[in-house]
């Protein structure tokens, strides 16, 4: 279900980008394009591209909220810390043993391993 909503979300995003780029510039931003008086004139009539932009934007927000709800339901009751302690069987069916706590420490000075650098 999440993948279907995500694909719809991506298609809506691409459609929204395309529709916005096809519209005529009315603000005259950076002195490019647009006609005189676009921002000063009263409200212009809504075009088909303008209506389609609003529809795609509303659908995009709905899919964003749906993805948030789905992700929250999938993550409910578990955290990354809980998943670290879980013993997941390997492909051959054996359960891996967690390394001992001392194996994470640097080697002692008497070991054959390289010594830890010391500041003099």
C-alpha cells in the first residue's frame, strides 16, 4: 500500500512541476516575462492550468498526509534501539551471536595487536 501511494505521490509531484512550468509568469520576477500590470490588476479569471494546479496541489498534500500516517503505523511500537537487540536468523537458519562487550574496546598493550598511539 505504501509503495502505491508513494508512486502516486511522485507522479503528482512531477505533474505539478510540469503544470507550474507551463503557466505564464505574472509576477515579473527578476524582470523576466509577464505583462505589465499582472500584479497590479484585479483578480484575473482562473485558467484551466490554474485550476489543475490547485487540484494537483491538493492531491499532493493528501498523499503526503497519507504517507505520514502509513509510516507512523508501520513504526508504531518499535524503535531502532529495539531492532538492534533482535536476533535475526541468517540465511542458513543460524542465529548470529552478538560480539562480547570487550571486543569493542581497543586492544590491551600486552596483545600482539598494534598499540594505541600515546601523546607524549
